[in-house]
C-alpha cells in the first residue's frame, strides 16, 4: 500500500506556515477579538463583554489618533524623501571609487547594525540640551550662547527624530542604489554620451529608469519600517513633549500599557496595520510595474 | 591652450569637491559611533563638564570593569544579559534558517497554486510590528508558561525572521541554475542528494548572509523583548540598556559602554557578510 503523501512544496512550506500561524496569526486573531471588547488589563473579566464596533467608532472620531496618524505620514514622507535623495547621492559618490570601495561600503553599512533602541539612546545623548554633542559644538563655535532645547520643544524634537531616522537608514537606500549602479551595463551610458546627452539627461533617461526597481525595494522595506516606528521615538521623546511627537505606535503602546485600555489599543493597532498593509500593497504594485518596464527596456 | 587648461582645472576642482563631499558624508556616518566609544572611556565628570571638554584628559576602562564586576559594584548583570542574547539569537537564527531554506527552496524550484499570494502573505506578516504582537503574545505565553523563558523568545524571533529569510534564500536558490541539479539527478542522485551535494554548496554564501541578517534582527530587537522578559533568566542586552536609566537621570558612561559591547559582535558579522547581502536582496528585485 502506498501512503498518501503531501506534494513537496506544501511539505516544504509547512514549517514556515505553522510557526507564523502560531506566533503571528493566532495572537492577531486574539487581538482582533479583544478589539471588540472594552478589555482592560486591570479588569480581566471585561474581555467577555462584546461591544461590537464601539472601539472602532471611537477611533474615527478620536482626534489624537488621526493627529498621530498624520504625524506618522509626515515622518514617512520627510524621512523617506531625504533618505532617497541622500542615499542616491551617497551611492553615486561611492561608485566613483574603484579602489577602497569595500571599506567605503562597510562604513556605509555601519548604521544598519545599530539596534533602533541604540540609535534612540545615542541621539538622545547627542541632542541632550545640557551635555549633548550638538549643543556643546554649537556653543563652543559661538553660534549660540543658550542651550537649545532639542528634545523639549515639539518642532525641534520632531526634527531630531527625523535626523535619527535619516542617519540610521539612509544607508539602506545607498546600498540598494549602489548595487543597482554596479549592475548597470555600460553601453547605454556610452551610447547616450555619443548621442550628445548632457549628464543630467543621461541620468534622467538612462540611469534612473534602471535604478528605479532598486530604489523601490528600499522604499518598500523602509516604508514598512517607518510605518511601525516605535523604538527610536519611544526612547528619544516617548511621544512628548505633551504628545507633540506622538506617532501611531507610541500612541497605541501608551493606550495599551499606560492607560491599560487593551481593547481600544488593539482596535487602533488593527486600523494602523491595515493602513500600512495598504501602503505596502501599493508599493508592491509599483515595484511590479517598474520591474516590467525594466524587463521590457533591457 | 587656455581653454584646455580651464577645462582641466574645472575637472580637478569638481573631483576634489566630490571627494570632500564623500569624506564629510562618511564622517557624519561614523561620528555618532565614535562619540559613543569615546564617552565609554571618559569619566562621568568629564562628560558632564560645562564648558565641554573636547580633548579627553583621562581615558580608562573603568566603565567596562564596573559593568562586568556584577551588581554590587554599581554594575548590571551584563554577563547574564549577554548569555541570554547569544543563546536566543543563535538558536532562533538556526531554526529560522532551516525553515527559511525549505520555504525558499519551495518558492524557487516548484510551481504551485497561489504561489504569488502565499509569498505576499508571508511578507505581509512583516507589517505587524513587535509592539502589536507583544500584548496578545503575552497572553498566550502566560497561558502556556513561556513568559520569561528562552524558548518563548526563540519562538517569537523565529517567527519574526522567517519571512525575510525565505525572501533572501529564494533569491539565492534562483541564482543557482536549475540544470545543475537536474544533471545530478540524471547521474543518479536523488533530489535530496542533489540538493545537498550541488545546490546547497552553491547557495551557501547567500544562506550565510540570510543567517547573519536573522541574527542581527534577534540581537537588536527591543519591543517584544521588553514585554516578554521579566528577569535575568531571559532579559536580553537591548532590554538591559534600560537598566542605566533612572527616573530623571541616565548613566551615560555605563550606557555607552554597554552599547559598545552590543555593537561589536554585530560589526564583525556585518563586515563578513556585506557583499552577499546586497546581491541577495537585489536578485529578488530584478529577476522576479
């Protein structure tokens, strides 16, 4: 008798599916359920009260949530655009060097091995109004004689957080774009020069279309990361001063753990996750388009 | 003649501008790290000094000595944190590599129904941040007694790493030509043998880099660890970093020293792997 066997791809994927189901899917279902209850950590029995969509209805009229959402989008826009431009510039600078490029690339990857929590502490230290490197330098150079309250003023704190994000992740863009530059065939560049293109035209119509998919991969990875930004902001300002740097996940963590309103926090988390999945799906479709275009052109 | 000279001058000038720009960029990248190393070696008085002291007066390893000499000396149980971090990160890396290899191989070599959908579904699990998982996971773990254990953390990190390892390893297996394994099978290998004798050795550098990526994620993770660990039984280094913060003050020197201890293993591993990492991520991008 021949035993019935699972087809190989199913068998091979099974362990991954099991682990993800147990550690990601099951908790998510649990939190989906609790998002329909007024569950509070302090009163465990509340998990059995079913309140339907009340939490979700509250979110849609909750100004704090949508302000935090807007701020997350702002952070996403500012950080990703800066990282993209700086990363592109950095990649092109590094690409000019043929000798010593390995060293340069290693330095480029340096910020990537910093734990986000470490980046947070490091910039909290550097932007400290009293002993921080930034203020010390500004004062020693005589640019200002007062201590600039970097992490105490709302706008400045947001700028400081952007700096931390950009510092830690520009290299993601730089490395992907650099890989693209190195994989690029030389002939079209020479053809463009022979045909009399200016350097800008060469870049715009030859180099950039080729680099696009690489940039999109970096975009996808980073937009997911920023959408769930938590560690750096938690450490640097913890959403303060007075909620002026509160982003989605610091707000959710505060609602869950400080206010102990778990049901509400889980509802918020669901809205946030769905929003970021929508973003990712959009980026993936753009990636597919860019890929198809490159495949057609080359 | 004159025109030539100007052109040459212009070229040299622009070359130098670009070199200087690169140097400045590299300096900005390195500066925060060097600042941390420097401050871990300086006495607290000097860190706090007003006006600031720019040229270090006295450097010493006191912070490191204090850190490793146990709780009584004003240090924190770094050795247990370090051990926990290593055990958790290494074990979860090995498990997620095994799972990632089988999953990546399935995606690279087989056609099956809904392949794109499965792939996207796996990737979407990455959209769920650790902090969102931490609460329901805390609940489940409390039920089965996995809170504050190595096993619980290993399991959680394995799940975090699996999607990404599958993505990377899929890309590396796709780089290995299908014909090679088929040739081996024609020569009498089983598919299993063909995999271990032919395809695995060729994809090995890529798999190693996926492993290091998984290791770094586990090594650096904070949001989950801060909720699922309680004591020195399972606290990891990133959570240990918080031991240096009090209500209103932070022991900057001790924190910098611990930061250096955390970075060094990551630094060595990243250097070893950087070449393969880039090629692994980008093959997925272009040849998809």
